[in-house]
C-alpha cells in the first residue's frame, strides 16, 4: 500500500494513541508553524500548503480503511479516529512500529 511519509506518520501516531484522537491534532507535530506565522511572512504559503496536504493524507487514510471514525464531529470537536487492523497491518508491512 502506497502511503506518503506524512500519511504513514499520521497513521503511526493514531495507532499509538491510547484513545480515539482528532487526527488533525498531529498536523502541527509533523509540520510546525513557522515563527511569527502570518500570511505576510516568507514561507507561510508553503507551510499552509503542507497543512492542506496533511488534511488530504488524513482523508486518504480514512478512504483506504486505515483509520475509522469512532466519534463523528459534533460542532464542538472534530472526528475522533482509531487505527484499524488494516492500518496496523499497513504500518507493520512498512516496517513502522506501533
């Protein structure tokens, strides 16, 4: 299964979580905001584009059945997900520990 390095890292973090987690909580771990992050700063546009790609990676994980939504978003918090057996198998076959 082809996963981007960021998708693999998101899946690894989700699978290591002891409870359902908002996958977007990990975006800033993988792609920290630049210092003084605002739209006028150099590098902001590239950072924002990387953040959007992480959303795409998280959707791809769900579409491929590697994560499952266990608590849908309710207007106060985002979807909470867990790694599926298929997701843990994908990590193991990629040589990534959970």
